[in-house]
């Protein structure tokens, strides 16, 4: 019950007393009883609306609340678009910016990602993106000429694909028409800057063409190209305040040199901390696209630490709550068979001997991770472990299985021995699967590969060794009485398997 006394001129107690007197006159005892109850509970703090939980989808896991760090697919222009999507997912990033004319896939080598793609190819791409959990948000750099019919082809494509920003370098005379299309389609256009002497290398020129235009027109600031042009990126960001829509984020080994190349963020000549601090000051809300134009064939080993550095600097500025579950050296873990039994290299955790557990204990949280199994593999994610020495009887296991041959209550994605998944959506051996596990008091939700497979109410498990449907389980304690706070563990069941991108967000226990 929510009682609203705002804008009445009375305090809560005064209002109740006034109504009490009126009721004594009216002899309205029913309302009087209600108000007595209200007085008795006037000091209660009512819970706020619970935050939205990812019970049916995989959430974005960006460290800064309001910033989206993703990949400009041109980073992987030696590869197909589908390979670029897979590489984006491997980095734990949720966003991608496509560019025109990238080869689409190994299975369709003649096709290109482009706004002229047929409808069936677009649907195939949408399915690929959904499967990997990567969101397509930007498209460019693509031409927007002073030709409304041609521009509409790009806008129609963007609308169909769910793209929110078109990145382009349009001619000045086209902006009146482009602005009108932006407002019609509700899609932004961000003006990109290539190095000098390109049209928009100087931020002043971008401001000129934005003058008098709607908020749908703005800038895609390429920090690396500014550096090549001798423009201080921090000063350029300040100048474009209010017009920044997206960023091509870079750090280079030299300033003022067109031959400069990308380096791991924080090791070059750009002041990355100052750039992020300035964007935070501006309350920028948008996409950072990593466009790493160096070591083209093998840039992941340099991009991965760049992502870690970005999160280290950006996260504390406006924390989203998401953090890595594991320390890079596994120093925040407990090993059942001794330190070194599990390995964590290049962002991938490989199975060792014995289970591995977090030192920290968690109650209500969202756990997001990917796993890959070998043929015939069997393992599990252990949640709210009450006693790591007796995890079988004190924790809930989310089953990992290559197939569904684990039985009704032991198949892939099940709550082991208790509740089968609603669907079999696991992938075959040697392919990455995506889990989102949400624990909220008595509720457990599991999403696997974009599909909700578990919606469980622990309070329905009221009897030891028995499930609500009457089948038997092996637990000596009713699941409703299992610990609601505990360690998180990964099970060793003798089969090779791998985990990556393990991230956690603790939930507000008051919600």
C-alpha cells in the first residue's frame, strides 16, 4: 500500500488526525479502521519498484552505466562480418558497428554486408547476432549523398536492422534533407572525421554543418584521426559538447603523425583518462567503437587489455555494478585441488583438478558467463554454496552437459536433480554457450543462448528428497531451506571444458 500525502499542506501525521476528526463526525467506522491501520504502519518504508531483471534475455555488462563499449567491425576487416561478431563476443563486448562491403561469411563468400542486402540475408544476420548476444547499433562510414532516394535506402536498412546511428561524412548541401530523414526515421547521423585534409578533420567544420540542425545530427569523434591531424582529442571533445553521438576510440603511438598506429590503450600518446573524464563530465551517453587498425591478423591480444583498461578507468566514474567475477591471476579463488589446478589465459578459464570457488559470497545477483564443452563433457555452475567441502548438499547446481542424456533432471541447463530446462538449446561440443543466471531471493532464472529455460521458485521445494511434482531428489534438506548466500563454484567432473567472460552484478537486497 502506498499513501501519498504530497502537495496537501499537511504532514503525514497531521493528515491522519484531520481525517480521524472528520470520521468521528461522520461515524464512518470502516474508513476509521483503515486509517488506524495506516497510522500503525505510517513509519514503514515501502519497497521501491524492483529493478528489471534479465529473466528472458542476456543483459549488457558494460562497466559504466550509460556507456556502451563495442567493436567497429573494420578492426577485423581481414575477416568476415560473422567472424567479427564472434571476435566481439569473445572479448565480452555486447555491441558492434558494421561497415559497408565487409565479406559476410565463409559459407557465403560472395555476399557482403551492405545496406543493399536482400531481406533473407538480413534475417540471417539478425539470427546470428541474437545467437551470439551481440547488438548491432551503428553503421558506417557509409555515404549519404545529396540524393533523397539513395539516402532513404540507407535509412530503411538501418530501421530494419535496429541500427540507431548512421556514421557518415555527407556533403554540406545534403544536411537539410538528412536532418529531415533523421527526424522521420528516429535515427541519428554522426559525422565522422578522417585525418587532414579530409572534409571534417577539424571539429570546427563539424560544428558549422550542425549549426541550426536538430539533436539527431552530431559527431562521431575519431580520437585517433584527430591525433594524426594534430588535434588534441580532449580539446576536440570539449568543443563538440552537446553534439557528440558516438566515438571511434583509439590510442596511438605518436601525435601529429599520419603514420601513427594503434597501441594498447593507456600506453600511447593519448590521455585516455582525461578523455573519459571529459565525456563523463559532459554526461555523454553513447557508443564507444574500438577501431584498432594495427596488427590486423591478430589484434585480439592488444584489444583485450585495452578493454580491461577502459573498464578500470571508466567503471568507477559511474558504476553499473557489473564486474569481473575472477581476478586475472585467480587470486580471489579457492581451489579444491590446490592453486594452479585451473588456468586462466587470454581471457579463457580452463578446467583443472577439483572444483574452483570464489572467495567472496553472493546472495542476490546476476551471473553472466560463457562456457564450451568437449565431447561427452559434464560439469556445472554451483550457486550459493553454503559449504565448499560439502557442495552437493549445500548448493544448487546449474547443470552443464554436452547433450540431454543426463536424464530429465540432469540434462544441460537443468537445476540438477530438481527441475529440467523448458527447452534444449545447448550447442554441440566445441561451441560457446551463453548463460545468464539470476538469483533473487527465492527465485532463480536461467537464460541459455537467448532462451529462458528455467523459472524456479525455491519456496515450492518444501520437503527433503522430494520435488514439487512428487519425484525424488537426493537432497537431505528442502531446497527452500538451502543457503540464500554463498560462494559461486565451477565443477570439475573430469571432462575438459572452458569458461570466459564471467561477470557478476550484485542486486540491491532491499529491492
